[in-house]
C-alpha cells in the first residue's frame, strides 16, 4: 500500500472524517479573517491614496487666489490710471459737447462707459454700455473717490441667457475739477480677472489639474451645482444618469463621516462601474461649502486584496495538510510497535508539537513579508503619484508664468497705447513736465518720447539725449521699422538697477505716417516676484508635502541639488546622500537617503532630475492587518485546531490498524515541511511572476524588476526566497530525471549519471550563493576578480579540490571504475556504491561507508574487471 492509499484509508475512518471536518472549518474561519484583514489593508491604502489627491486642493485654490490678488491689484492700478487720464482729457476738451467729450474720453481710455454724475450721484449723461446696480443711488455713496472697486455680475451669452459664470466690472469715481459740480464714473471690463475668479469656483478645472492622467474620478457638489472630472466622452444619456447616481451618493454623505480611526470609504457604482470612494468637505469663509467625492476603480485594489488573501489562505491550508502528514509519520511508528493504547493525548502532543510551531512560524513570517511587501509597494506608488503631481504643478506653473508675463505686459502696453493716443492728439504734452505728470498718473517709472529716427526728444526723468541702439536696448529698434509696439522685460534697468518692463508704441501723424514713438518703463518687481514664485526651483522648494516626504531637483551637469524642500541641502552633491545615485537617470525604486531607506521616483528632462522620496517604513494599516493575522493564526491553529487535530489523527491511525503498511524508518518527518513549503514557494513564485508580467500584481513588479538597492532589504529577501525555491525545485526535477534514467542504464551509465548528479548539486549551490550575495549587495564580480580572495581560496585547499574535480572527470571519461565494481583503492576494499564529481564512496565487507577524494582513488585495483585466463597467459596474442 502506497502513501496516498494509506491517507485515503485514514480519512475514511470515523476519526478521520471528524479530522477533515475540523480542518475544513478552521480553514474557512482563518480564510475569512485573512480576507477581512487583506480587504481592510487595501481599502486603507486606497483611502490614503485619495488623501494624497485631496491634499492638493487647498494648494491649487491658494495659488489661484494669489494670482487673482496679483491681477486685481494690477488691474485696480491700471483702471485708476486710465480714469485719471480720462479726467484730464475731459477737462481738456471743454469746447466739445458733453456727449462728444464722453465719447472721446471713453474711446481714449478703453472704458465700457463713462458717466457724468451730479452732486447727488445721479447720472446726468452717459456714454457706452452701463452695468449699474439696481440700488445705484445707495451703492454710489459707498464708492469712494479714487478708490477702484470690482463688482460681480452674472455673465450672459449673446442671446441673453445666463452662463452660470460671473463677469468682473471695475468702477472708478473721480471728482470733476473744482469749478464744476459732480463727478465722472468710469466702468471698465476685466476679462482676465473674470476668468480667474470663475476658475477659482470651477471645480472641474481644479479636479482636472489634480487627476489629469490618473486612474481616478472626482466630483464636486456646491449647493445644487454638480461638476466633476472626467466628463469628456460621456453620452447625452450617461450624463443625466451619472448626475442622478451622484445626487443619491451626496445625499447620503453622512455615511462617509470620519470615525475615531479615520475617514470612511464606501464601495459605489457609477455608470455600471465599481469604485471605492470617500467624500470630503471643503469650507472657505464667505463661500458655500463644497462636498468632493474621490473614487478609485475597485478592480486593482480588490485584485490585490484577493491575491494577498488567497496566498496566505493557501499557505495556511498547506500548513494544515503538512501538519497532518507530519503527525501521521510521527505516530505511525508508535502504532506499528503495537503500542496503540499508549497513544495518549500527552504523548501525541509531545510527539507533534514541533509541527504546529513550524506551521505557525512559517505562516506568520510569510504573511508578514507579504503584507509588508504590499505596504512598501503602496509607498512606492504614492511616491510616483507625488512626483507626477509635482511635475504637473511644474508644467502648470510654467504655462502660468508665460501667461502672467503676457497679461501684465498687456496691461502696461494698454497704458502706453493710451499715452501714445494722448500725445498724438496733444503735441504740447510732449514736454518734460507733462510726461512727468503722466508717468505719475499711469504709475510708470519713466516715459520717453523719441522721434522717428530713434532720438530722444523729451523724458519724464533726467535722462536726455538717448538713442536707440546706443543707450537703449536694440529690442526697441523694431518700432522704428514700423512695428506697432515692442515689449521688453521684465529685466533689470541698467540705470536704476530695478526690475522693469519696457513698452514702446509707435505714434503716427494725421496721415497715418510714423511720427516717433513713446517708451514707458514700469516697475516689474511684483511681477518678477510673482513669476519667481512659479519658477521650477521655487515650485520644488515650496511643494507642500508631509513632514517626512522630500521633493528635490538635481542638476544633471554637476549632480548637485538645485532645489530641495530642505533648502539647506541646495548646492550639496546628491550622490553624497543618495546611495547609488546616477545623474541624468530616470528610475523608480528604493535607495538610502541619509541612512534611511526611501522609495524614490525620479524623472529626467531638460538637464534636471526631479526626485520625490517617501520613507519605506511600514504604516499603521499594515501593522493593523498583520496584528489581526498575528493574533488569529496562533489562536485558531494553536488553541482551536491543534489540540483536537493530532488526537484525531492518532485515533484514526488506531482505528485503521491492520490496514496500513509498514512504516519506513528512513523517512525523517520534518522533511514533510521542507519539501512541502519548498513546493508551495516555488509554485507561488511562478504564479507571482505570471501575475507581474501581465500587470496583475504591482507589488511583485519591484521584486522581479529589481528596482531596489541591493542590500539587506525586503525586496532582496523576496528575490532570494524565490531564487532559492525555484533553483532547488529545478535541481530536484533534474536529479529526479537522472534517477529515472539510472534505473535503465548500465553500470557505466549509472556512473555517469551519478557524476552529473553531483555536478548539478555543486552548480546549483554555486549559483545560489552568487545570486543571493548579489541580491544582498555583495559585488560578486569584484569578489571573483579579487586576487586576495583567490589567494585565500588556494590557501584553503582549492588546488586539492581542483585535482578532485579533474580526477572525477577523467574517471567518468575513461571508465576506470563504475558503480557496483569491487575495487581496492586508497587502502580500502569494497564495492563502489556512489561516485560524485569530487568524491567516491566505497562500502567494505563490514558495511562501513568510506568516502575518498577522487584524487586519492589511485592506484585502483578493480576486481570486477578481471581478464579471462587465456588473455592472462598471452596478452600479446589478445592484442594481435
């Protein structure tokens, strides 16, 4: 009866059936606990991932608010200057009718409307389109003279329908000269401020900026307004369905309320797809609260959780099976000795306790390594997400930098264009005093008037006699060639040393011919400061991260930090702090930073490498999941399952007495675990490799991809474990094939297979040593090339080993001796029972096994190869 038949017989007994039921019940309970822990871990990881996205919202809104404040200030200064010029023109053209004067002023200063108000603030005459409030008489009393005010109005399309956005209108009220009563009210459009104001409340833009390129969706609800990202690609039928589903989710937002352990997550369905989601509320003073829903597809998270749970559950099931086999081998010999009645509970426990300890230890170690692997991978994914967020922020700010420069330059250009219009109309204004007054009005550092040859004729400052190309930048020469305008800067003025933005506008005479040009330089300090805040380096330096997260940028030219969240590191060599860092190389993996293991994501572009680093250490979610398994496995296996299972095995063996075969005393029961777990790990390695290659299990991409620093490390441990298991499994298969071949071969063939078998063992062990040393950071190439190591090896007997290997090779080639031959070698007489590549075993007549180095098997007397008597008498005759 073979082993499998014996197992079937035992399980067929009454106690065997109870054992199977107990094993199945405990396995189901533990599996449920493992599944719960795995799902909880993955859900926590998903929540943490969504937290990373939510972390960006205040930063984006703050940056937009800062930009809005900048534009608002510039715009208020601009419209005040325009209004002052308009008042000057209104007073100058007193010979015209009121309607003509207002039209001339409105067109000159590019206003939407200009109104004359009487002493009580009531409109007397108006030119242009007016957007006054219904309570105008009350509102105008609050508008202080020379204090610009911005007001919001609902934006409407050309056909008069509300667009859902707002228009920003600027108002300036200026008193008329002392000899007249009343005031002038100017109304100016401000498209750029309107755009920014609407952008702040445009949640779809905010969410797109966060999630662009990410595998996630997000929706925001402010009052009854619902928006989100992405919405592109949805059909007309899907949009109402999506809004209905989202409305129901937001109505039950209380289900997401935070608990003592943190924010809750829920599984939801949107348009037939499953997501894991959470809701957060964004509050800002003076604005309506906004509920924001973030959702990630459940496929990947659930898949990872299932992989973890199935892996650990199968290991536990394998452990239960191996424990039963171990107990069976241990107890069967006792039963075979006729002492069935002595299989007491105490004896059974004493005989089998190493088995349950082994199962629990292996389960906890494997589970811990797997959960830590998932946690570390989550840290790596988080690192990549943060680096991508930072890169998107850099790209966005780079675009904004150009837009801010252009927008501010356009404001300055408009002011200069207005000055050119005035100076073209009023030539007597082309004096030092008037230009000085105009420069104060428009907020220019200085204004210069040049003739059509580029020679300065008048200026608001003390600099006179300037010539284009000699005293001023060649960039302004374009105006002399007939271009309408030129903008230079912001750059430092060589005379004042201040950051200035220069604008030059062509002036024409009544016939439209060039009549010189006007150059106005404006203070660009605030613009430069705002633009500087958007620079690559400042974006990295100020990138808001968690306390232990690090953002940095390295110059590929010299390998030094050019930006860092710890600005004290700027200028330091990155390689001095980042182990194994190579400038100009994009990578994602793990390395040491200042002695701490970090997950690193790096991308290289434009001669700079952008880095983001997150500590690799485990998180609370992983510790909680492992703690649950750490408690459940010992309690259920050690206290619930083991005390009853080993007794049931003993009873089943007793009940099956007489039906079982004779036990094999050469079997070591502990090898049940070594062989069983080796097979499990081997199969797990192949399955994990397949899952990784197909992108199903992200965690093992890092293991098989080798994206980690060599050294004592979780990933090197996994790689070593897989390499060990697969190598031993392949070695086992090859040796098994050789053993089957040996049964069908002659003595000489058996000898060759034994030598090949020995060679396989040495090759496998050598391969394992070098692979594992490499995984743990040992430079094996340098080790092989090291003369010192070679000298030590020679001193320890490497020459003798080489002699043994060569002797074994020639013995196999020449067939001097074979397995089964009766020989006398090295002073020992007996039968050759085994031959290896380095040693030969001889069993003497007393049964003693003598092992000889192959180089010592000389001279050899082979009694199994005696020549026939006739050949002995005349050997030459035999030869002939």
